[in-house]
C-alpha cells in the first residue's frame, strides 16, 4: 500500500491516497475520471477486461497495473463499481487486500454482508456503498452513500469532486438498502411502464391509453419512452439488480413479486447502442416481450 | 321496460331512458346523482344493501324499487358499479333483463366477456365499461369508457353531465382492458410505494431515503402518504382489482407479479374512515405489513 490506513483517518491522506477501481464500466470510469480531475492517482487492472473498458479507462486517465492482485498491492482504497451479478467475483479477486474495500454496487444488504465477509476474512476493511444518480457531472452531483464503521474515512477521497459522499450509518448493509429502495421505484416503475404498454398494445387500447394519459398523467407517455431507452441500453445489467431488490423485499417480509416481474421484463430487453429514446426504441423493446397466449412462468 | 331499446338508438330516448343502478357505492351514488341532477329518472334496489348504501342512495335522489328483479323490469339501462369481486354476482342478480346492461367495473377483459355471456344468455344486451378518475364533479369530469356494438347507445345518457362517456371500440373487453392498464399504474405504484416505505423502515434507512427523494424525486414523500390514505380507505376493494389486473397481464403473456404483490399489500391494509393523509395513516398501514424475518408466500 502507498499509505498506511491503520488507526488514523484517511481524510488527511484522502488527497494523497491511491485508489484502485474494479471494474470500471460507464459509472466506474466516470468516478475514476473525477478523482483524476481532482489530482488523485487512480489505478485499474486491465487483465480480462474488454477493449471497450480499456478505451474508457484510458480516456479517464486511469493507470493500468495489469492484474487485480497487483492493484491490491499498490493502493490504499479499492472501489468496486460493476454490474451486481459480478460483485462477489470482483471482491474475491482481491481477497487478501489489506486496505479499505468500498463496494459501491447495487446489491441487497445480505449480499453486502457476504462481500464484507470475503474482504475482512483476508484482513481488509469493508465499507458498504450505494451510488444514486447518473454518472457525476459538475451540475448534477452523483450521490455516493456509505455505511460501516470505516465509512467516514472515504468521504475525504471525494472532496472537491462532483461525487457527494454521505455516511448513512455504521452498519454494513445500510448503504445497500438505501440503493435498493431507491432503485425499487426508479427502475421498478420503468419495467412496470413497459409491461403496461405491452398489455395495452396486445389488447388494442394503446392509443386510447395514451390519450387518457396525456389528459390525466401527462408525464407517462414520455416516461415510457425513457423506460424503453434505458431498458434497451442498460436492462441487461438491471436484471441482477431487480433480483437483489426482490431479495431485499423478501428479507423484510414484503412480497418480491414487483421486482421479479421487473427482472423478467429487463431480461427480455434488446441490447442497443442507441442513446436516443423514440417510438421505434419502444417498438423494439415491446417486440421482444411475449405475445398474447404465451404463459410466462409464475412471478 | 319504460322504453323499448330495440332497433333505434337510445340517444333520442337517452334523456328519457330510465336507468337502474346496481350497487351504488361511493362512485355509483355519485354517477346516479349527476344523472338525477340532469333530470333523468334513476332507480336502485335496496334489498340486502347496507344502511350506508341506503343513506347514499337517498342523498343522491335515487328511487328505491326494492329488489334487483323489480328493477330489471322497470328500467331501460342497468349500470353496475360495484367492487370487482362482486361484479359477476351483480350481473347474475338480473339475468333475464331485456335492456342494455353496462358493466362499469374494474375487471379483466376475460371477466367482462364472462359478464357479457351471463347477460346475453338471458336476452339482454351488454356494454363493457371502465370508469377512470374520481367521482364526477363539474370541474373534473369522470371518464366512462365504453365498448361493444351497443356502446354508442349509452353516450346520450350522460349528455350534459360531468361524466365524459367515450366509445373505445366495438369489442367487449376493450373498455375493461383500458381500465386495467390505467389502474395498473395508478394503484400498482401506490402499492409499490407502500412496500418501499416498509422495506426502508425495516432496514433503518427511511429518513435518508426521504432526504434523497426530496432532492431527486420530490413528489414521492407526498405520494407515499397519499398511497397510505387510499390503501387505508379503499384498499379492501382494490385487492380484487389488482388480481384482475394480474390476470390481464398474464393473459397478454406478461408477468403477473407486480399486481399479485400489490394485491398482497392492499389485502393487509387497515380499514379506516379518515380521509386525511398524514404520517400517522402511513404508520397504521405499515404496522399491518409483516415485519423482518416473516416470509411471505411466493408472489
């Protein structure tokens, strides 16, 4: 490690702390980029990553150290930002890391505690995290919620960046729970809107529904197009997130059906590159959902 | 029947047509009241109904003819406005009626076709209907969507009333489908919000969620209080409506989980009289939802 994090707060070292990013996708690369822009050194490990990831990491100014093992020897803090289905494998890839591991992924509190067990078993310290909002931009800060006894040590790392880091509580799982209940609405309702459009289309009442929406719920025509755009570009990595939310509901004694259904819908979304929402995007999403007469498995 | 409805349109007779209402609750009594206010004769049948229903019918100026059988002999049009779980029994109570029966209840297209079969088997004519919006008021008209080959005949009945009657199509089931997809959002998201508040509370992150909502989704704190008010006063009759929506999704090949979960939540709502939404109402609703560690049946 470049700096010892034992005992003293990371805050004074925050500016000088070396951060490792695993595995920077769109959000991770953006977080790395704002850390670089504020003068921090940020490493990443290209081994096994795609050409697209390499391109993004280079653009963000991240230094490639090759492997996760090498990265874990050279940094004070590791931040994991990956699709939720990969979170456990990513943590295992740096088992033995002695610094502070921040899992910033959309996982259930139960999964967060499993991740903490992997890291602390190897001698590392674990901070639970949850990112809310789009990738950081100066005019619209991304919120990074943190929890666990070492959460406050991470705040300084993001000083003077458009990432607003906030401590939720001392408990591992709290930051993840917050992410789950937030996304339960934002992504759960996106899936619901797509389901509603599909049923309305199958029943031949979509034009009348759109007229009624324009009168009484005028935000919904546009929101359903936005849901189609999101599903077609990001739905593939929201499947596991919906399953994590469903598990969070079940663990709290609530029904998991909303988000099992949402996972089912995102799992059938196309994978498009286009960022623009239009009626055609919606058509492409709905075309991959089953047609009348099909019987989905119970959800 | 007071007027023959064979052959000619009801529209000229619309003003003079005698309407029977089965079974006027809050919405039904309000519909009867606006028909009365526009000078129409409106009958109802008090047999087996509650003192509360009697009071409402009297206030609305409806004429009591005792039984459903008597009512079916004396009217041109019957409008059924009842909780969806009662719709089939209400239709059966006037089997043999020779006029036009309008089912205005929140039922699936499949249930609407079952209702049509009951009425037409007895020689009556069936119009499918779906009511959207709160009870009619001059400044906020309720929409009554109608479908079926006789749908246009019903339009005239509501001329010069704050009920905006509109024909969706010739097909029995279309008006019900429209009601289903509309309520899939309005009531489905109410249940989801209550579930989210319950999970956030169980996980100890509700205050942080409310802070984040106030910044980025500022309508949700108020909407979740409104959801609690609705659930605590109307949730008991939304359970069957959510099941009808779930069946509508399944019949279209989409997952039924969103609305099975919503039914589960409304089924556990308290039955309060209070119309005011406040934090205490929300507390009362959430207190009846299971606590962490409880495992709900799969949904």
